[in-house]
């Protein structure tokens, strides 16, 4: 097993984002549905993400009966478990309450945060049972007014991806959720996303317009793009992760493998370390260098 750098974790990274109390980003490993319904595979991805230095692992929670469109339910899929309908496939890979209970215990034992995207109102209620730092609102739900209204009952912070939305649609969300703790993520809903459509400049545009913490949700295949987003001002990053991009599943090919995950986190931590302080002073280490150069 490859050994990864285990960066020292500090508690309350996520809450500190709202207080502007540190220069460190909060980095989320989006396991999503890349576990293919296998709890042991999910645990392996959790452990690798933690060892590499991610602050949080994230899943996707759906009730297939509410989320799978009627016209897609009977489509036939060839899967690793044989031929089945799309509806059967979505039910097969969905984790149960007991699975999430085990994930909750496992993450607490490791000391890594976990959360999930909620794709329907029942999933919102389900996730609200757990002691998690936030609930993620996927881009697809940003125009679902009933879903946005249901978010008013959520008492923990929300992370909202803004893929496929514009400022007008975002403002409609804030008309409903004016009192909630919210982090916005710049996101482009293309899978995978071409480099020229990433739009990192939107991070600061969102920050200036809404006076909120802003992050970046990456659908790019490079580990350096999310690292660049932190240098550009992102307080939160989210990237899809997998053990092997060749594995079966819709999100595997655009995900980062462990080596890419390590490159990303190393680049972010090195950038944050290099920030230093905002005062220009002569360092003790510089003084010995200056002495050697006198008279040259």
C-alpha cells in the first residue's frame, strides 16, 4: 500500500471559514457514487482521502423513487452485476441507513468529516439526522423552488454548487434562504469540464457580489485546477475521487486517483504554507546570508 503524507488536521476548519479566522482551505473528497454500492470500497476511499489530507469525504444521497424520471426507469443497463434497468441500478448503489451509520462511526474514529449531497427532500431529512458540518445542494437542485424552500428547515450550513446557474437564479435562492449560513461553489456542469470553461474568475465575482465564502467544485481531470482555485481565493474545494478511473461507473473517468489526490493536496498545502505573513521584515535566516555578502 502506498504511503501518503498525513497532513496535521486542525479542528473547526469548516466553521472557521465563516469567521475568516485562517488562511486554510477546506478540501472535500467527493466519493459520490464511485463506491458502486460497496461499503468496503467506500471505507477504503475514506481512509485514503483522510491519509492524503482531505478534511471531508462526501457522498450522494437519493431516494430513487423520487429522483429517477419515469421515462428512464426501464432503460436497460449493462452493469458489473448483469443486465438490469436503470431504476434497479440506482437502487442497488444507494447506501442504506445502516450503511450511513457505519460510515458515520468510521469517519468519527478516523477524525475526518463526512457529508452528502441531498437530491430530494426526503434525503434532506435523512441527512439532518447526523452530526455533519454541512449539507451539499447539487447544481441540479438550484432551480427546484420546493427543494430550496425545504432548505429553510436545515439548521446546519449549506454548500451550494452553482453549475448551470446565473446570477439571477442565485439571487432567487437568496430571496428564500436569506438567514442561512451558505457557501457558494463555482462549478461548471460539464463532465469532464474543458479547461477553458472552468471560469475561476467567477470565484471572486461571487465573493464580491454576495459577501459570502466561495469555493470551487471541480469536474476537471487535473489535480492542479482545484489547487489553482485556492490560490485564486477558493475557501472550499471539492473533487471527485476514485481508486481507479477505469472502474465501472459514470463519474469514475473524471475523478482523481490517489496520486492525483496527493498532488492536489500537496500543492494546496504548499501554497498555504508559502503565504506566510503580510509584514515585510528581515528574517533571522536572512541575516547570516547578508553577513556573508557584505563587501562583495
